[in-house]
């Protein structure tokens, strides 16, 4: 995976996300959906964090946070911050 820049979650509201979806395969989309479900259970049940790797208008970034909820459009983080699902590259869990 290409190099990404780690950012604090508090910086997310200041980022700009292009409207066009990332060119991912159906398999990659399915894997992201499964990991969003797992991360939401982990976040709500155990307050466990995951790493969300995503692309904004400047490049590849990552944030370590808990996922509170998600729908087909957005991943919802603490304080109502959101990341568009269409801009997510991967979701990773600590070992």
C-alpha cells in the first residue's frame, strides 16, 4: 500500500473530499463494508480503535479512531465527524 500521512481525528472536519468514488473492485468494497461492521462493533462494545486509510483532495491519509456508526455514504466518528465511505481505501485493526 502506498505511504499515508497519519493525522489526528480533530483535523477531519477541515479536509476536503472529492465527490468521485475511488476506483476499487467489488471485492475491495465488500471487504471495506465487512471491516466497517467489525470496527463499529469493536468501537461501540469495547471502545476499540481501528486505522482508517482514506484519500482526500491532497492525498492518502490515515486516522486511528473508533467508528461509532456508518451508512452507505459516511463513516461516523466521535462528535459527528464523518469520512465518506467512497473515499476509504482500507480499514486496519491493531494486532
